[in-house]
């Protein structure tokens, strides 16, 4: 077995309730390496042609890479792949955090999920032992509530990847979320997992990743912190997170503004990474073994939008879609939108962009207050934006359900 891998892939057939462990040969690992390449091997092999993305025939894969779990920056990544319910093509979405490394420590390189369980279950992999457990008590709960319940019943150090209420309400761009703030956000992978009645994957383990030359990796790892202060891009990423590019994008005319009818936003400074660092940033967070610490943790205790730090803080894409895209220059409102997306496990990019699309339709008279459920959905109306998001995640009314289908399908209506 090449270093870096466990040499084990878990196959879960939810229709049969069966769990089998495959131990592929070294050639397999050398050919596919990991991530989406490895996942696609199983999807192309096992998913029937023409399969409905939300049918038991769809195959959902969760794969780490060769370096995942090693003590070096930037390696803790998990690829989720399946046929996408949004595009009908290949869904591909990546997340960071601690779940990917913990999956390796729990003894597996990846998981292949098929079929559909007759009732909600979650998969627990504890110290190399996988089992299915009842998940009825986790349904209808916010991501943070699910985390609390599972931490109590399994292990406080367990890492949890879950779909949320957004998927239970049929939001097409539902995500998979871990730590209540790290997402496999794009392409609807949360809805695929929900369609299989698999509520969550819970991992905990203490297995070490085998390294070919641990000393060399330690030496390499020391280079990062030394080089970081001399690299302007990395300094910006560490200090202000991915939000460091808000002002830059505005300068070069690529900050998506008012449903991308413009590329510059007059209200960019209040939603910039610099402003977030100066005002509501509580702390910086990280992924397993990463020295960059680009993740934002924000907290707001006063005013109309109270924001809980457990739900992290907005990335650039979230500031772009719920901020400039919607013409909103209110950082607290954008942070609230970020929290709602994290609580309900939906993709912030698709959610914000779909609401911005609805705002343009409203401004141009394509839709009226009658269709928006009474919302004055003008660009810049933060309160209406948040109410629209609330309707979207809850699938509330015709308008909420339409928003949950994304802008392309909404346009076709
Ligand atoms: S902390 Fe930021 S830079 Fe480091 S692995 Fe996570 S996302 Fe990447």
C-alpha cells in the first residue's frame, strides 16, 4: 500500500443496509490518487445510464486525497461527487475543515454510497468500525443542534458531515456541512444524500497517516510559517480571509453587483474583509494542520441581526452574493444570511444569486409583491433579502419553493 492511504474504501448500500470494505491494490491508488478521480471511477462503474439524480440508482462518493490527514497545510479536503440534481451532469464539490482528516484517522480513504434506506439513518465510523444508526431524532433540526446531539451520543471529538433542513425541504442546492460552517456547497450534494435517507456521516479515529519520510515533511512544514509573512497574497488571506478580495474585485470591476448587471459596488467597503476584521471578527479558524487560518468566526450580539460564532463567518463568495449581488452593504445582514445557510445547510452562492435574480425581476416588474409574498424585494433591501432566504430554506409558499429551485428553473416558470 502506498504511503498516505489506509488502503480501505467503504461501500454502503442503503437499500440492503450492507457495509462492505474494499481493499484495492496499490495500482488503483496510483492510477486514481483520490478525490473526484477516485469517486468518478465508482460513479461511472456503478451508476446506470440515465439514472435520476434523486433516485436510489445515483451513487454518492466521498473521497479524501493522498495527503489528507498529513501534518501539512491545505490538505484536509473532501470531495463529494454524484449525479447533480441541479445540472443533471457530474456534481463535484469540495470542503475543508477537520472531517476529511478524521475520516482518514477513522480508517478509510473514501466512502461509496448507493441505494436508499427505508428510514433515516446515519453512518458512524468509529476507530475503523462502520455501522448504521437510527437518525429519526435528527430530522428537522438545525446543523448546530444535530452536531450537539451526535457529540453527546457518539463522542465529543467526532466529526460530522450532514445534510440539513434545506434538503429535507427540497432545496435543490442543498449542501453537506461539517462543523456547522464548512460546506461541500456546490451542485446539490446535500439533496442527493437526503434522497438516500442518509442524514449524516460521523467519523472518529486515532489512526496515524503513514508517511514515507516524516522528517522531510516536518522540515517542509516549517517553511510555510516562515514564508507566510513574505507572501502578500497569503498575508491577506490569513488576515482578512477570502474576503480580502472584495475590494480588489471591486477595483478591477469584477465584484458582482445587482445580479451582476454591474461589476462595481458603491457599498463595497462596509462588506469588505478589512471591515469584517475591524468590527465583528471574533477569531480566525483553520482546517486540520493548516497554518494559514483563513476561516472567519464572527459574532454579533447587538442590533437586529444576532450572529452566533459557531456558524463561522462569511467567505468572499457569500459577501459577493448576499452583499453586492443583492445590492446590500450591511455586513451584519450578510453575516445573518451566512448563518441561516449554515443552519439549514444550503449553498450560499446559489441562494444569494437566486435572490439577486428575483430582485432584478422585481425591479423590472417581471414579478410583483403578489408573487414575492408581499416582500418589497428591491436591491439593497436587507430585511426583504433575509425574509426571502427564510422562505427559501423553509420551502414556504410558492415563492419560497421557487427560489429553492435556483435561478434557471425560476426563470423558466
Ligand atoms: S484554513 Fe483556509 S487555507 Fe487553510 S486549508 Fe482551510 S481553507 Fe485552506
